[in-house]
C-alpha cells in the first residue's frame, strides 16, 4: 500500500507552552478509511485542525505523498487535494444547497460541470434540494451538504470531524454508510468519531487518541475486540 498522509511526532496546542497534542504519529494509506476515537478533550479535533493548517504544528512533520505539508495553509491544502469537514458549523445556512456546493469550488469554479454529477450521484438529495436553504435542512441532510461540498474539488483525502454527532440513530447510519461509500469510491478518509463502535466497524484501521498521545492502533476489527480498548473506550456497549 502506498502511504498518502504521514504525520510523525506532532506537537500542537493553543496556548504558549501548553501542548494539547504531545507527539502523535499516524498515517493513511491510499484508499484507506482510518478512524480516530478517544475520550472528549483527547485532542481529536485539534489533530484534524493541525493536519489542515488551522492549528500551528510546533514539532513534527506531515507529508502528503512526497510533499511536506507541515503548517501549509488550508487553501493550499485544498489545492493539494485535501478536503475538511469541521465538527460544527460546516454549512452556510443562509445559502442554498447548490450555493454551498459552489463554495466548495471557490478555488476552481470552472470545474462545476465536471464535478457536480459525481457529487449528485453520491448524494441524490443534493440534486433534489438544490434550491433549499441549507439552514432549513435536517442535521443528517446538512451533513450530506457538508460532505458533498468537500468532495467538489475531487480530493484524494477527506478529513471528517465527528460526522455523526448530534444526529438521530437513523441519520447516523446514513452517514456511516455514506462515508464507507465515499471510501469505496477511492477517496481516502481520516475520520474522528464519538460513535466509537460504528467508527471502528466501518474503518479499515483505527487510532485511539488519549490525552494528546496515541494509545492504541490496529485494524478497526482488532480494536473492536481488544479487551483494553473495550474496557477503556468502548464501555459496556463494547461487550456485545
Ligand atoms: N481554541 C481553543 N483554545 C484553547 N484551548 C482549546 C481550544 N480548542 C480546544 N482546546 C482545548 O484542547 C483540548 C482538546 O480539545 P479537542 O477539541 O481537540 O478535543 P476532542 O478530542 O476533539 O474532544 P471532543 O470529543 O469533545 O470533540 C481540550 O482541553 C480543549 O479545551
Ligand atoms: Mg472534537
């Protein structure tokens, strides 16, 4: 397998002298769906933001294929083929669904005709609701808009921060199915999730992040059956 994204020894934080990430190592291979789970406050969102150039990396390095992308600006990463869907506020509520998709192409507007059919095929809802304001959609539908927008640039890697958060169980299932479908279409995905069990079930590999460091890593399946991971991170629900 070819490594697409490789992060080594990442240290990052918000306040001077206080590292939230304390030496994180992680990689994503071409075509892989990789999940990150861990307790609240572990630094999962901070890690995704650091990879996307939104939180400064203090130590360590990130490469995308052969290129060093450590601390590259987000708009340059979009051009390099990286998409990002944040945990909160990931659509423009006052814009229509179609306008939200257009925002995804702001770096490259002439690609609309080429890209929109592929995105509509993955998310037929976005074609049916093209003129509806994103703010009037349900949480699950908004998540589709956010993922569709990130796919408009035909990224090779998408960073997803808690795509199922706040959704009904049925909508969560829809999101997990869609994420797997996107990965099966050849787009690599690095996904943070609070629904740890479902995340590991669909992921090829997973990482458990705890207090800003790697705690465990293995295939999704192996982590699901690891007694320590179950006891510490999956809770009693893990023992099905
Ligand atoms: N903008 C910020 N300024 C200062 N500290 C922050 C900021 N954002 C996050 N933190 C702190 O960084 C730590 C990690 O937060 P982060 O959001 O990365 O955790 P998380 O693993 O994504 O948690 P959750 O599961 O709740 O989303 C927390 O202690 C948090 O308070
Ligand atoms: Mg978070």
